[in-house]
C-alpha cells in the first residue's frame, strides 16, 4: 500500500469580535485573531488546527501574521510529501529544519492529529494515549478592568453554573489599586468561588513579594507569573516565600524551560499550553516533567477559538491529575463561531467530544465571512 502523504497546507487568518474588551497587563483585546490551519492529505482527509496568540506580538515571539507567513513559506513546504499518518516523524522533521515557532508547530501538530483521528475513527485523546475523563472544569477570566462589573460577571457565571473559578488579570496599573480590586472581588464571592490572579510578568520582585503576601493572606488561591520570565532567581525566591502558590506561565516557552524551572524550584504549578510547547503531544512532555518533579498542573489557554481549545482539551483529558483545573474558555469570549457545532460547556465543565479527530467541523460560510481578506 502506498503511504498517505501530506499534499497541501493552508493558513487562514480570522478576526473575531470579543464579548467585551479583555484587559491584560500588556494589552487590551478588542477582538481575537485566530490562525486556522488546514492540512490536506492524499487519502482525501483534511485535518484542522489553530495557532493563536494574544495581542499581536504583545504576548510572545509569534504574531498571527508571522505564524501565517512562516507556515506558508517554511513549515508548510517542509511538510508537503511527508507521511501524514506518522505525526512523530513529521514533527521531528519540522523541529530539525525550523527552530522555535511553537505556536505555528502546535497548530500543525493539532491538524495532523485531527486528520489521523478522522482516518482511524478515533478522538485525538485516544491517539494521545487515552482519556481518563470526559470533561474538564473551566475557570473564567474577569478582565473588564472594572471591579463592580467583574463582580457582576462572576455572580452571573455562578448563577448559570458555568464557572466557579475566577482568574483576575492584574498588573496594568498601580499595585495597591490591584490589591484593592482583587480583595474586593474575593470578599464579594467568599467561599463560593476560587479566586486567582495573573500578573503577566508586570511586577518586579521588590513589589511582588509584598503583594503575594497580601494576596495569600486574603484568600487568593494562586498567583500566576508575577514577575518577568527572565528573572529566574526572583521566581525561585517568590516560590519559597509566597503564602499562595506561584504558577509559571510565560516562563515556559518550551519543554526545556519546564525542565529547568522544575530543576530550580521556580514554581509549584505549571500552566500547560499547547501553543507554547509545540502542540498537544509536546505539551504532554511538559506535563510529564511536572509530574516527575511534584509540580501541580493547570490547563492553560492562549484564548484560542474552538479548534485550539479542543486540541488542548484532548491533551488535558489524558492527564491523571489536573489539580488546578483549566481555563479553556476561549470560545466563550468570542461573539462568533467558525465551526458548525460549538464546544459544549455545562455544569462548570467543558465536554470533550468522543467523535473522530478533534470532533469539530468548520462552517465554511462563516469562516469565509470572517477570514481576513
Ligand atoms: C494568560 O496569560 O494566561 C489566559 C486567560 C486569559 O484571560 O488570558 C490568557 C493568557
Ligand atoms: Mg497567564
């Protein structure tokens, strides 16, 4: 039998409105831009993937435009003619020829997994070794920039039983204003919710230590990336001194970072993100390092749409212990869909489909409508 080959890779940049501005320390999102990747194979099967970041180049080293360009000019041509069913060989081939670009590689790996799942009639989770759960608890991010609005939003999420874990994006303004904002929200929600913060590297160590102590003493359950990813010594010291556990997010730009963070004792929780590791298979290598080092796991997001969210979810449902749950709410931040059946969120959980591949079908009309011309 002749091997099934990768024949064509197509990238589509899609701009979708958000339900409200989403305010992070380094950028306020007014919309989200997805890069959808379509991989056509010689057996007629198409795999879909997504490579999405936040705020152009505000968050990481790749922008939607650079992801598209690098796939169109470099990664795509490297893959054409490779065996579609041997995802391991295809990704090793890419890694040998192209450095970095984990966001682009993650979208490609997701698409290859989707195609292989459709080919074999298996969900991607089963290609990744097999799921140990069918759904994942999902946190919501409160990031309107306004304390009263955030409390109102959290109350609504509790009422409709969609989220009971809230992550607050802080770090854009003055530290004392941040502390006031976070403590007010925690006091309003009390024991009905877990409240956590994400500082997105915005503080320096001198400010962060005091803030971590105050946050921990006021019932905040977790502090994500308080200082710069490059200040490793500071991260180690904060991890030793903060009463609330420290989670590494931006510090992990690949599996090697995960190893050195674990070796240095720089965090007690890892945010797992397929985009920052190079795909659903790659992120599980980071998870394994964490598990071996006794570091707890959290299923992170780059605020992907439905395709990237389910690519992440299929990886996360294979994990034994996700102590800190996930934040796979990306599709809920968008007002529009580009798939025929949106992922299902029910009773605080995201349900992970058992249908072949990622379990999604692109809505061609909506995709064409929102595709950047
Ligand atoms: C981040 O830094 O974790 C995840 C949720 C959210 O609101 O922003 C992202 C990025
Ligand atoms: Mg983060």
